[in-house]
C-alpha cells in the first residue's frame, strides 16, 4: 500500500526534477523502499496539481482524466516492480545499494554541477 500512498502524497506537491532529489535522498536514508520513493518522485513531477491546472487550459477534463489514470497506473506499476526486484535481490543475497551509496552518488552529482 506504500506505492499508491506515495503517489497520492506526491500529487499536490510541485517541484522540478532537481528540487525533489534532496527529498528522495532523505526518504532513502530513512529506509523507504526504492520503488516507493521512485513512485513518489515520478508523481511529484508528472502528476502535480499545478501541472493539471495548466493542462486544463489546452485539454478537456476527460482527456486529463485519461492522462492522469494512465500515467498514475504506469507510475504505480514501476514502483511495485522496483519493490519486487529489490525484495527478490535481497532474498537471493545480492547486494542492495546502501544509504551511504546514495549519498556518495549525490556528492558526485554535486561535484560535477548537476544539482
């Protein structure tokens, strides 16, 4: 149930891809599942309420509803898929990425000027 909840929590937020990275990193460091965090990040960027209001200016409500449904379903599918892959990898003894690894990746991105 964490993936649909993450999508619902992400919808009213508004951020760009670079702005959501610190939130994603904090969630991962706190132990949130990778698929849940990915679903949250994608929902914030693709399904935000302000974006929907902007789309209303060029699309009918029916088409917006179809867009939100298809994109929302796709985001939830990706979230569940990543959570499943992560659980399978853990059960088979594969190394999962640790929160420290996420921090190192963020440091590299900052060093190269991407964030």
